[in-house]
């Protein structure tokens, strides 16, 4: 009796082939080899785009250049990087900032203020816009205050005001100069008139510095605008600015719409303001520590001679 020949799969047959046949040749070699050929994802923050030229810059190269692009753009940086670049060998002591009552007005602009604060703290790792450090700058002991634009645009609120006052008090207690790196879009609207009060309070803190005969030096970074410019940002003994920084009260677009005229090239930029006498010197980031050390050393020398 003849045996029936094996039949191949019929057309439309849904029966699956054995696993070793389904996987192809890769399934027959050592497990894990597939992973060697898998697509590897590039970290999202490996490259940084220059805002001026569109050039993609390797992040480690940009960090080595103090976050200054080949085109000369001084990019915005936070307190951690600023302290590292400013203090001698990056060594410093972080001083605490005072806690304040949050959301006193129960403000909401479509999103509760407390939620905005929580989001800013999560993204920056800071409690608010101000950070304070103490160490040597160019060999001179100093308190350094850094305003972080990444935290709600560096806006001036109660916490920022208390931070400034705490920095001034720390400088007076240690009998050392105060350096403020400013970066802000103005007062924090979520705190209403309470934010505007900080303009007067920070001015009083600066007067206390002057009464103690201690230098107060301001470094204006991009951008410094609004109520910050109208208060402690322009009350220093010396005003330095980073190249290309936007410095003013109202923005250029608002001014043009108000006066109905086209503003001159470079208006409100640090180089323009040096010519008009609003800023003493434009100083590249890599030169700031040496420049600040020289200024502070000279000012503190005069104080020592006066005391003698």
C-alpha cells in the first residue's frame, strides 16, 4: 500500500512555522547577538544648537568653553555653573536662602501658582531664582549671588528679595564684598504688589552695604530687565556686563510700539550701553574672575587704607 506524500501548507493556511524557522538565521546563534545590532539612541542633550548660527556644538566642548559658542554668544547658565566658573578653583560654600510664605494671593493664571513653582523646582533643582555662594574670587573673599533665569524667568518675588537681603547680610557679617549676577524678566506677577515691594527692600539692603563700607559689584547677564533693572541691578559701585546681554526696563518691541519709531541697531545691548555710560565695561565670561578679583582687591584696599 503506497504511503501518502507529506503535504506542504495550503494557501491561506494560518498555521505558524516553527520558531527556529520564523526567526531566521539570527535565532539560531547565541542569544543577545540581536542586541549588538539594535539601534542605539543618541542622548538628547549631547549636542547644543547655537542660537545665532544654527551650528550644532558638542556639549562637552561648549562646557569647556564656559558655555560661550564659537560665534561669541554667551549662553544663559545656572548657579552651579556660574559658581564653578567664578570662584577660585570652583571651591565655595553654598549659603542657605530664607523660606517665605508661598502663594499668598492664591494666584492662578490658568495654572495655579503653586504648580508653576513645583514645575520650576523640578526642572532647575533650585527652590527659587536666587542662589548664594561664599568663597574666593581672584584671591578675594566674597559673597556671590546668582539669579537663575531658568526659574520662572528669574522673576523677582518675595523669595528672590529675601535671597538678595540674605546675601547682603552674609557679606556684612563676613565683612566681604557682594557680587550679584543678574538675569530676570522683571517682577513676578503671581505675587502682585508684594513682588514690587522687593525693589525697595533690596535697595535698603544695598544701603546697608554702603554704610558698612563694603563694595557691591553687579554683573549684568542676558537678559536683565524690568523691576530688577529699576532696582538692585543698577545700584552697584561697578557695573560689568557680558557681551550681547539685553539690559533695559521695557523690551525693544514694547518701546518701538510706544514711540512708533525704529530703534537703533544694538539698542539695549551691553555694548550699546557702555557707549551711553550705563555700563562700565563689557567683559567676556572667561575674563570675569580675574576682572572681578582685580576690582574687589582695589576697592577693599581702599577700605583698608581708610580704616587705618
